[in-house]
C-alpha cells in the first residue's frame, strides 16, 4: 500500500515588520536640513537621474531615507511612521518647530510599558511621530 508523504512547511516568523522607510520630499535640501537639525546628525546623500536620497545613519536596525523623485509626494494622510525619539523624545521634539516643522500632538503618555509619543508635521508637510520610553 502506498502512503502519502506529508511535508510540513515551517511557518516563517517575521521579527521586524518594517525593513526600510522613505520620507518623501519636494524641497530635498530643506527636508534633509530639517532631519539633520532635529536628530543632530549628517545624512549621506546620493543622486541619480531620477532620484535624490539622503540616508538616516544606522549601524544596526531599520534604515530609511529622505527621497525626492517620481511618486515621492509629501502627505499628512496615510500610514503614520514612528521615529525613535531616543531616551526622551522631548530632546528631539523641542527642535521640530525651530527647524521648520509643526507639532500637532505634544508628548503624550501611552502607558507604563509603552512609554510616550508625539506627532509632528515635518518641513515638507509629512505627518510623522516620535516614540520614547520616557
């Protein structure tokens, strides 16, 4: 008698649900200056015929970029991206308005386990959030 062979497939478990992010810009340099200012960093820039990109520096973890090019249109609607606010998001949040952005929700307590968040509009009109544990 012939039997059937059953191969059980191992289900893939995804650890991180974000692998890359892009923040659209019309005024590329203004956007790069905004994020350099609020995060106290210097982004590496890359240009080709269609796109300009500035990369958030990352050693380990999720990377992303500011992008100018076809299909890269800033918006304050759609998915909300939470950026790492460090140990206390106030240190970054206090730089948002001087750098040309606007705070739409101040630092807000979620709960003891989740910490805090705030929502802002960047210099290009994108709505984003910051998150920190304290």
